[in-house]
């Protein structure tokens, strides 16, 4: 029996015992049992969501009681099957595995979609987790083919993978900090295939990002625009933050997670140093909320009345559990544990009456467009479940 399975069984027996108490005087016990029951209810909502290759659940609008559904080409499509893979690992319930396999299969055609940089989010969060958790060897060739497709977006002059293709009259060659997350697909493709091309592209992209994406205080710009002729930086702007000089919370999260992950594959001390420095900026920012859940942007002038972003919190929390393994600083583990305690409350977990296949409230998607504001969003759940698994493997 693996450690996670043992943990789940232990928690289950403990909660059963506690639920048998009849004096009704231990409020902490009652709360613990209630929250666990609530979380388990949320897990079942994911399992019961009907199969539809054109309806990957992306977010939920509780006011209208509407699920935002997207096809596999959407950058968020890989997170829902990834959530199901995580739940299979967490619970040992084969029903989650079967459902994960079905949803994952809908994404295979994306392996040839060269029109996006989000191959890692789509393919690695689904097929990559299926390979790691489900041990499906057939997934290897899909991962390598996807890495080959992603590599076509690499520009040797810029030494980066291109992010978006839109807005080309303004952005000659845009690179967003989010793109660090797609490097895991490339690193793994080299491990699978033995072809160092993918690893080398990932390292090149990370090095260029390290050089140009961070300010002196270790916060990150969202978008860096390059000249494709000489490879030099033309502009540093934002697309989802408050303004070009602000610290968009999820952007900071992508940077922390991305360089922690890059260190895992390379052991490059500069990557670890950047992850740690960006982590310090994040944790110590004067506008960070006491509960560890950041506002959507650290520089929103409406703070403390600005909306929160749970997705940024879960991304960082998952990264901190890994970062704590590479550094003796206890702050990362302590901070991650604090955030998980915060999230495991009724303030952040959706109630049992909500039928939508999501777990957490209060994520923010795109503030400038006023899109997915303060809503349950699928990637917030993905990194929450990943953080939960990493927490229990400490």
C-alpha cells in the first residue's frame, strides 16, 4: 500500500470514529467531519459530470447556475482529466481512473495543434498525469509528439517559444511568464525519447525568461515582446494584470512554480534562486492577505475590496511543497500548510447543493476583460489537488 492510500484509509477510519461521538460538545471534531464530508461531496460532482468531448468544464457562474464548457483546443481542457487522475491517486477509486481515461482520450488530437503554446497545460496535465498515475505506456508517444509540435514555436534568434499568435500588429513575438509551465512537457519528452532537443529548447526558454521577465524586486512582468531579427526585448507589458508595472498574482505564481519545476529537471542553481526570490516577494508583499489567498493583483488600488484569486494560491502552494524539498527554509512548508488549512473551510469549498464539477470558490480569470471574476475555475482545483497529494507525500 502506498503512502497516500494509507493516509486516505487512516483519515477515513479516524473520521468514522469521530463521527460516532454523541455528546455533541466537540466543535472542532464536528467541523472536521463536516468539511471532509463536503470535500468528498465535491469529488463526486466531478465523477458524475457527463462525458462530452466539446464540453470540458472550465468555470462556473453561480449567479446564473451555468457551467462554462470548452472544447479540447481551449488552454484549460487538460485540467479536468488531470483532476480525475489526481482523485484516482488520492482515493484509489477505480471509477475516477476510468473517467480520467475517457476524458483524456478527447485531448489526443491536440498533439498536432501547432497554433498554441499551451501544449503542456492541455497534454501534460492530462496525458502526463495519466502516465505518472495510471502507468499507461501508450501515453508516451502522445507526449513526445506533442513536444515535437510545441517545438515548432521556438525561435532561435529570440531563444524562446512564442506564446500568442494574436495581436501580431502590436506584439511581434510575445512571451508570457505562463509559458514556463509548458516546459515540463519538453523536459519529460527528452526523458521518454532520449532526444535532447526538447530539453535544450526548454533550458533556452527558461534562461531567456530568467534574464528578461523579472524586476529587481523579483516580481515578474506578464508579457515580454521580442524582436525576431535581433532577438532583443522591444517591450514589457501586461495582458491580464492591472497595468504593465503591477504584480499580477497568477503571473507571480506561474513564475514560482515554473522555475521550481525547471530546477527539478536541471539542478541549475539560478533557477532555484529565482524561485526562492520570487517566493519571498509573494509571501512578504504588504498587500498579501492574512489567510494566504492573494488579491488578483498585488497593485490593484481597490485593495482591500479587490477580488481574490484562489487559483494563484493553489499554484503557489503546490510549488511550495516541492520547493521545500530543495531548500531547508521552513517557510515554504509552513506557508503551504497555512493556505491548505485556509482552503479547507466552508469559505472556500463549494457547498453540497452546487451540482457543478468544481471544488473551490473565489478564483479570478481575466480581470481586464471582467471575465471569470471570483468564480470556481478548473485550474484552481487542479493545483489544489496536486498540492494535497504533495502535502501527503512530504
